[in-house]
């Protein structure tokens, strides 16, 4: 089976997500992914190699043509559960607008991972992402529909006056949050 995925003009992580979905729809075979920037080329290639595919890249016509050869099932058994802890409404330091864009991309990408987190815990300013006015509510609701637990710190919601504005997930306390963080592997965003 051969398929073409045209991801030109798409920002990260969309080319990787499009590639992942195309690979999930096939047992084995080849797909051609077309992208128009170096970052997308690198991210798609790295993703495909990371799940055991062979990759060949050709640069032509102002784009990158990524041939991906799938030879085995890409879904693997989840061996180790983990939680993601988000402590801010933006990802990283620096420009606020960029940080919010990166956080949205991070949350979208969580749903597309083969090994998904058991829980996403929001602490401190991160609770703003689970309340009214958040730009990622729909993405968080989608994670919750997929069985990923969305947890907001109750003390943090109270501190910012947001408890009544919670739109997704549940409210928890620091004891329960620490319990999750000490029994599962923690990934901090």
C-alpha cells in the first residue's frame, strides 16, 4: 500500500500527527510525506525512525519528500506509566505569545503519543489552562475523553479565584498529587 501525505504549509506538530495517523491506517508499506520546511522534515523523520520505520529524504521542488517504509506494527505495549506536571500556562521562558503557542502544541501532541500519560496535573499558574478563558480547553477535554486524568490543584484554583471557573478535569489536593508524582514517573512541562 502506498499513500501520500501533503503537509506543506502546516506548522509543528501537525505534519507529525498527519504522518502518525497515516501510518496507523496501514499494516506495512510506504508513505510519502511532503513538507516545506527543515523543522517539519526533521520532526517527521525522527518520529518515523523512532517507531521503527526506514526513512529516505529527498529535497526537490522547494520541499522535502520523505519516503517512509513501515515494516512492523508501531503500537507497543505500554510498560511504564507516567504523569505530566504543568506549572505554567505557557511553555518555557521568553516571549509570552510563543510560550502559549508551544504549550498548545505540547498538549495536542500528548494525545498523539503511543505512550500516553496516565494523568496531567496542573499546579500554580498551570491551572489557568483548565479554566474559563483557556485556549486549550477543547484539547484537554479530548485528552480526558481518551481516558487521561486531568487534575487541577485546589489550593491553586482558590489562590487565583478560579475554582468556580474550572471547565475540565477534577480538583485535587497536594497529598494526592504528591502520591501520584511519587508512584509514577514524572514528566514536567
